């Protein structure tokens, strides 16, 4: 239905009026309600009074009191204290890095130009080298990875990745076994402390933020007056390094104490503090608790903390004792008469049948003196059979006295129920152990105890049919211990002939090696050739001899040398030559290296305390002077540390012109590194063509070097120049032939002669 506009306007006005009136009523109601609520909270007194002739006056009073309700008070939370300020460095996880495809360089150097080096290219080469180093696991690749990061840091010092590069450099140098790693970690820690990025107590968390594979521990030490604090820092993971942190009101110092990084073996170290010198100040004692691959008895490192920085205290140098077994180490402290403590270092070997080898160190006022080593065995009843394996081993590498001291302890509990294979142990196992003890007693020059052990087997065998009765009787009959010990040992099982010869020399009681040699020859030792030679170059010749230990056996080379109280016999090696001729590897070197054959040699050393002699065997090769290698290292460090590249370039060119360079470069395997460093120096000085030539030398002549990978990424191959070959083609013009009829005439227009055209085809 149609509604006129006038009527629509009237209806709309009425509706708006009604709506406005409703809103007005709503606001009036709300105001009235709020006023009523406010009146309830106003304090008021209402009094009602009634009057009567007989009734007393009653007053009713109602008091309304406002009782405030406590509301929770908002306390601002404490402001957090920022303890670590770090610049997050983006870390990339490379699952698989495609390496460069092997290729041969072009023959003409002019085909190359230097790549425009930028942050992306630097990051790429670092990623490639890091991945390859992790795969190869050899120092050369870790060194190259560190080189690439140092170069990136030189070119782009303000890059976001710069902090990460510094940490990667230190880590790669650790993996390469480079002693520069400790300096890099000290610089990282020192700079962070100086800049206020981290407090010393928060160093472990800060360190873990950047370094995922190593751990840092910090322990507070007793501070002196005037110091804010002193601490010991230990960084562990591929061995350990120990740093000393001293905080004063004016400075913070990070001082290196000990670098014991060994990525190939990863020795674990621990430390302790105790007053060992009696001055009231505790010394810092650091020692290895495990050292895979090391079989020598360990020695601790001791630092005097009364000095600033701590100084290393001397330990009397003694000859190394080879236990022939790896060990776990610990220390114990023993009080002494001076009111201080002595240090006892203990190495436990062969856990299946544990033996503790211990040595006490006592402060003499100037040096720590190591006392003689002691041995103690702690057999497990359930694993007793493994003790036989231990004694078999120690009989070959230890002194007979040491083996006898632990084997004797096992006699009351011998034999075990089963052997190491779980089989029933032989019934005459007790007699076998008695026979072993008899042999060891004879080798330690205890003839009475040796005879007693053998006689016990004969008188009271473990079983009537004991297989050890005959060997015991034979040993008793064939020898008059100790004079005929060597002959008796030749036929006796479990008897070490080397120990027998050495014991026979000791028994001779001669101070002259020549007289001791005669004594050996008179008591069963067969010699082929003898001679004189000054093995330790002390001005006094030793005697040497070529011995046939058993009929038909191989010749052995021995040395007889004078020691306090007699003569000592040293076995050198098996030597087939009937007429050996010892000679010096280098007559001018000290200590003297003596050779019997090319490729190997030995050094005769003496203990400073007892003057007992020992042989240290060494690999012998031509010892090149290291001046070229050291000069290259200095030049490389200077270039990467921002020294003027013109100056470094001059040093490298002078080094390459040296007469020794060609030989030493190949001998030390540093040619590729040299030419890459030379190319980088040319690059930084703007001599781009020379830089290209140097990088191409690396690529052409050292294709397997990590520096070849680096050099290839620096070069860009130019596109080939197009070559044009002319090809001649003929374009023919058609000719019109006209036939004339009688009476017809034709006007002829000459046609141009066919002209060949040339089309050039690239």
C-alpha cells in the first residue's frame, strides 16, 4: 500500500519522541537509585521518644557505623636484574652441505677473475669447510676452517655473524690441537667481562649460550685483602683448560694456568686445594682422573696461590714409569710433621682385579720430591680369575719386585672356582700359583723363599697328580739360585729371561760393566759380539753385547752401564745383525739419539735422584729447522690480525724466495697454505692478477688441500669469447630467354651479372 511522504514524516516524529521520553525516564531512575545507595552509607541516628505518667522513659537508639573493608594493595613486582647481555648470533644447522664438484682449472689464467667477495660467499665457504672438517676429523681441515673464519672476521668485522665466528675459531683450533685456542677463549671471556656483558658468577650460562660442545665451570677461591674475588675456571670437553680469574676494584684479569686440551684422547681432569708447603696458603693441585691411551704413572700440576698470578711449583723430575695399562686417578692427603699435608697420587689399573699404584709427594722447601711407588691389590672374589691375567701382564712390563708384592697377597685366596671363560679351574691351580711365586722370588734375589715355594709343591701338592711337581723338581735340581738363575729360567715356565739376566747382573755385585759381562758369560749367558760406546755422551763408555737368550733364538742387543751400587743391564731390541754398530743420529744434538738401524733410535736417560738408567725410544727422521713454517705462521697471524697487507706481502715474498722454502714447504705440507695466504695478501693490496695467479697455483698443484676449496670459491670463470667462421653462399638471379618470330623486334635490357653474397655464420 502506498503511504504518502507527509504521513511517513509524522509517524517518524512520533516514534522518535516516544524513544526520547523513555531514555529520559531511564536516566532519572538511575540517578534516584544511586542517591538511595549513597544514603545507606551515611551515618545516621534515629531516636523514638514516648511520654507517660507511670512508665519510665525509654530511649531506643540505632547507630549505623561504616566499617571500612580492607582491599588488596598492589605492589609493583621487583624489576628483573639483567645478568647476561648477549648479542644473539644466528646459528645454522647444516644437515647436508653439497661440496664442490672436482674440476680442473683452465690452462689460461686470463680466463678467471676474482669473485666479488661478500658476506654470503664468506658464509658459504665457512659452511663448506665446517662440514668437511667434521667429516674428515683431521687437524688440517680444522685449521682451514679457522682460517676461513678469521678471514671473514677481517673483511666483515661488523657483521652480525662476527661473534659466532670468534667462537667457531676457538672451537676449530681446539679440534686441531692448536695451543692458540686457549688465548682465544681467554680473549672472549675477558672482553665479555670488561664490557659488562656478563658477571663472573654467570659465566657458565653465558658460555653455554655460544659453545654447545664444551662446558665451563667456575669456583670461587679464597680472596686476599684488597681483592673483590678470585676464581678458578675450568673449560672441559676435549681435555681441559684451567684459567685463574682475579677481580679487583680496578680490573678483572683472566690468567692462563694449564692447557690440557687433547681432542684425540679427551683426558678428564680434577683439582683440589690444600696447604702442601706449610705457609698457610692452600696450593692448587690439578691432576688427570682419566687419560685414554696413557699408560705411564701420572704426575700432578701444583700451583702456589700466594703469588699473583699463581706460579707452578717444581716436582722433582723422575724417570717415567710405564704401567703398561690405562688407569683412573685420584688424590689423597696425608698430614706431615711440618703441619702441612703430603700429596698422595693414586692410579688404579685393571678394574677386573684392581691394583692401586700410589706415590707420595713431599715438599722439601724448594721442590716436591716423589717417594718410591707402592702397589696394593684389591681382588674381587667373584672375579678372582682375572687376577691371573693381570699378573701375566705385569710379569712382562713391571719389575719382578712389584709383581711379587701383589701376587703374594693372592696366595691365601687362590685358586678361583672358575677361570675367565667360566670353566672349572684346574685342581692343581694352587701349585701353579706357588710355582709362580717361587719364580718371582728367585728373580727378586730371594733364594730361600724361592726354594721354600718349590719345596712346598713337592712336599704337599694340592693334588697327588699335580702337573707342577716335575717343573718344581727340575727348577730345584737345575739351579743353584741365584748363580745359575739364567740357565734355570730358560727351562722354567712363566720365567722372564730379561728379568733373569738383569737379576744376574745385580747379583754379580760388580761396579765395572766389563766384569759384569764376564760374570754373565760364566753363568750361562751366550754372547755373540761385545763392544764399547758412550750412549749418553757423558764421557764414559758403556759396554754393549749381542746375546743369544736361547739356543737358536734371535739376537738381542743389551747395554751394561754403571749405576750407584753396581751395574745395570738394559734390553734395547732384537737385532739380527751379527756385528751391530751403534751410531749417533746427530753428533751435535742433546740428548744424544743412538741408532742401530735407520728410522728408529733411543735415548739413554738417568733419574736425577737414583741415577738409575732407562731407555726412551724415539722415531728418527731428518729434523728440518722449522724457521720457514714458523715464519709463515707469523705472517698468517699478522695478516689476519689486520697488519698492513703491504708489509705482510713483502714478508711472504721474501719467505718464498728463501733457498730453504721449496724443500721445507713440501716437507711440512704448508705449500697450499703459503700460496693461499700469498693470494689473500695480493687480494687485500689490490693486486688482483697476482692474487688470481696465486689461487690458481693452489688449485693446480694441491687439489686435495682444503685451501684448494677456498681458492676455487675466490675465482670466477669468464665466459668464452665468440669465434666467427665465414661461409660463402651464391645467390643466383633468374635469366629470361626470349624467342623471336620473323618480323618481330625486341629491345634488350642487360641483366646484372650474378654476384655471390657472403653470409657470416657465427
